[in-house]
């Protein structure tokens, strides 16, 4: 099985190219989430992590932040029942202390409703900063005198509200033409295969996911090793 992480980039630029406000792109980006979540299990993906809102995104204009939070709350309320029916377990990873109480309640309700999902683990990264989580995990490790790799992975999972060890990423996809990690899953992507595409997130669908996975599965993943000489 495979853990795929996606940096969903390009909503605003996609909307601007159509002469529409950025909110238009974010709304259509939510539809892409639905398409990709539906396609993921058919491609033997058991964990899908989507970068929905980074900690640095708080620096965007307040109206855009409000739109993003409103769309997230709407998604949680409207999609939870269908996620449960399709065997998808939802987890929201990242900080929650800066979210509104209403949004936190929506997150908790959606997580509880989908708790039994076993077909796909869908993780939405909200108010997420990999650097901040690494600092918190190292602080906890130092306090407990546990500094092995598996200890850091476990503590990262606890720090991001995800529970359990932070799963390694097999394939990281970034849409929208940019080629950087943007403080996303830095620990978990240590040996991830990277796939960058010019396709903007609102245009991204199951066929694009299949293309990325085909290229990923054609690569030779050696994890720093080489085959024994014959």
C-alpha cells in the first residue's frame, strides 16, 4: 500500500486566469479533493495527506482566510456521511488552538463519524507547519530522554493530533507548477519520491493521480542502498 501526500496549489492563479476572484478557485479546489479521495483507494493508496492550510497561510488577507475556513467547515459537514459510507477515516492534523470553536467542533464531529473507516485514511493538514511540529517533537523527546528515530516519529504523530507514529510518505505530489516542499511533512518525506505538475489543483483529478502513480511506480527506490554486485 502507498502513502501519497499532495500540496494542493494553484487555486488562486486558476481563478485569476479565468477572471474570477480567488474564492472561485478555492471552491472548485474542494471539488478536486472529492475526486481524488474517490480515486485513491482504487490505486492502492491507503493513506492520503492533503495540505489544506499551512501555518504561514495566516499571513494571507483576512477575507481569503475566512473563505478557506468556511469552505473547510462546509466540507466537513457535507462530506462526513459519504466518507463514512465509502470506508474513509478522516483525521485533521496540525494545530487547533487558533481555529474557531465552531470549526474545532466540526473537525471533532467528522473524525468521530468516520472513525470506523478502513479503506482509506484521509489526513487534512490544517494550520500545519512541519518545522514547528519537529521543534515540539524534539522538545518532548528531550523531556522524556527518548531520542531514537522511532521516538521522534511517534512524538510527531502526537504533536499533530494525528495519533500514532507519523507515517513515511511514498509519493509527494505538488500541483500548480511550483517545485518546493513549503514546510510540509519534512520528516516524513525523507525518502519520498517527488512529482511536480503544472496542472492547477482545480483541474486535478483521478487521471492525473494515475499518471503520477505510474511514474512513481516506474522509479527505482533504493533508499540509499545499491544492489549487490553479481
